[in-house]
């Protein structure tokens, strides 16, 4: 009788929870900027079927040819839909900024951000990979493992067929740079898809969504632990358009990596000696993507900061940091051995840099190379990019080392946020989703308004680059340039409105 009563109570509790979640979802939908962002992601989803963006092996090509949609007019329409959708999403994000003195700000502060994220991300579940073909590469690498081919030794092109045909040509014959667990997850999803190339690529969103869920649930909780406004953290972190587009739409494995990193930090904060379990989780995250290892150094400092520059305290910090790093590396090594793939990714560390991106030091090197070619200095032109990239890596490593000894002592989260940003901007290749490594943690550092403004504008710039890249692929650079003007106008207008809110609020708060 008591067991039946317990079951009934549990069922009742679940019904109440489900009803509460549904009410929260409906409440979020009633907010105008939330609906605007949803329209934006719907337009991006529709526009992602543009002919120049889909791989030639896409199953949609026969239907598009039958409907006579593989023509310049549809390319223009697809480009406009995507560019307009990004603009609406960015505008909606700005409007939900949870500070100031406007009447609606208090409403936005209490909206359930998980509900907004669900509404904005839902259309992408029906879309092909957004703004990137990496998910197709993940599927092809899983297909290689299924056929007993090590992706660390061969590229997808070694096995011709539907999987290889979906991969961007620049990656078809390059080895995989990802962690061994990520590759085996790709293998599992390929098997579960019934070996369908396109369905396999779509299923790469499953681990990405798990990562987004961890980020969305735990970031606001970490904000409370660090006495930071959770609404601000959720706004910049979980509702960031780069996260919505790249982690959900693009299905990048960085999402699961960062989800596990955030989980490790949270466990370290709430569990006594949780940094030990956190270090093991960091090893798992590194087996997805290697930059996660950096977090292992900070976990013992999150548990107990390095407060005094004394010999005893310093030796204790060094011992705990080495133990944390060692545990993470051992976990990573065991996973590498268990997967049977080993450390072959070491042979592919230069693969991400094979394409030209907006990496600052790559851009500087390219500019110098162009200048040297104009001056007739051929040897200098060939070395410019290589030397510039090397300088970027040295500066990034130096920045991390300095922060590890200075900032990490009392503010380990600040160390992680700024170190990850230094690594992202100093690396030979920079993609918008790389910036989320440190960007997700940045709101936890209690940044100044100026820092937040720089971070917001960086988000807009990276989205503009992705939008222009799509326009170029479709052969309409002019549309991309026009979109940059639109995004600047939207961002400048919303930024100015937010600054006016803050000025009015600060005036009212003065005694």
C-alpha cells in the first residue's frame, strides 16, 4: 500500500513539474524578443538549404533539382533568409539584455533562460549543419572507424562514397585532430543512424545538445555560487547567438567539451575535494577536445585558492595542481587506450590551421605576405604567415603562464576565462565557437561594463564573419557586406539604448 502511495506521489510530482515547465515555456514565448529570435532561427534553418551551402552529396539535391531550386534566384533568397535571420537573432538577444531601468527589463530578468534557449534552438533540429561542415567530417570519421581505418592516420577521402562526399574538400584527406572519445562517439552515432551519411551528420547534434544542456543548467548555478547576477550570466552565456548557432546549429564537439568543463567546475565548488572528481571529468572532456586540459590546473585553486606567496603554501599549490593535471592526463590516457586510437591526434595538431580564418596573427601574416609580394620579397612572403602564427602561439603560451602565477592565485575562474581567450585568439585558426571556451566563463569573473561591451561586439563581429562567409559561398559578397552594415546598425542602436538605460538607472540610484 505504501509503495503504491509513493508511486502515486512521484507521478503527481512529475505531473506538477511538467506543468510548471510548460507554463515557463509559454511565459517565455509571450515575450516579443523571444518570438523574434525564434523567427530568426527559423529563417536561418530555411536558408541553410541554399544550394551553394549544402554538400553535393546531400539527399536534398534531387528534390531541389526536381523543383528547379538549384538556380541563382534561390541562392539569393537563401542568402537573404540566413542573413536576415542572424540579424533578427542578434536583435532579439540585445533586447533581452537584463539590466537597465526599462519597464520590460524586470520581466526579462525573470524569464527562464532554458525556455528561451529551447525556443531558439528548436528549429535547428530540423536543419542541416549550420555555418560549418564539421558535422559531416565527424560522421565520415566515425565511418572510417566502422571500417577499421584509423582517422588519425587517414582522411575521409581514403574511403570514397556518401560519407566522404559530404566532407569539405579541404578536409577530405587530412587526419582527425579531435580527441579519441569524440571519434568513438562519432562511430557510435554512425552505427545508430543505420550508416546513413546525412542522418549520421544530424545525429552529431546529440552530444552537442548534451553539452548545451549542461551549460544552460549549471552556468546560472555557478553564478549564484560566485555571487554574480545569474540573469547576466545566462544572457551572455547560454543565450549567446554564437552558442545557439554554432553549438546547436553547427553541432560542434566543443559544446560537449565545455559542458563537461562547466560540470567539473561546479562539482569542485559544491563537493568537498570535488576537484579530484573534477580533474577526472576534465580528462574525459580532453578526450573530446584537448584544450579542456587547461582547466585541470585551476580546479584545486577553485577548491582552495593560493592566498600567500610562502614556501609551504606554494609547494602545496604546486602539489595539488600537479595531482590534478596528472589525474586528468591519466584519465585521458586510459580513454585513449580504451578506444584503441591512442595519441595519433598529435600528428594532426596543425590541421585546423590549414584554412585561413580571422585569427589575428594569421590575418597579420597574410597582410605582411601580400605586402612582401608587392615589394618582390618572395622568401619573406612565404615566411610571413608562419612566423606571425608562431609569435601568436608564443604570446598565448606566455599569457597563460603569467596568468597561472598571478591571476589564478585568487581568481582561478578569471584565469580560465582569459587564458582560454588568449589561446583562442593566439592560435593559427580562430572560429567563432572557439571564443566560447573562455566566453562562457567570462560573465562569472564580474567583468566591467566595458569588458562586456567588448565581448558583445566580438560576438557580433564573429557572426558577421560567418554570415559573409556564407554569402561568399553563394557568390554574393555584396549581400554579406550589406549585412555587416545592418548588423552594425542594429548593434550600435541596441548598445546605445542599453547604455542610456544604465545611465538612467545610475542617476536614480544616486543619493
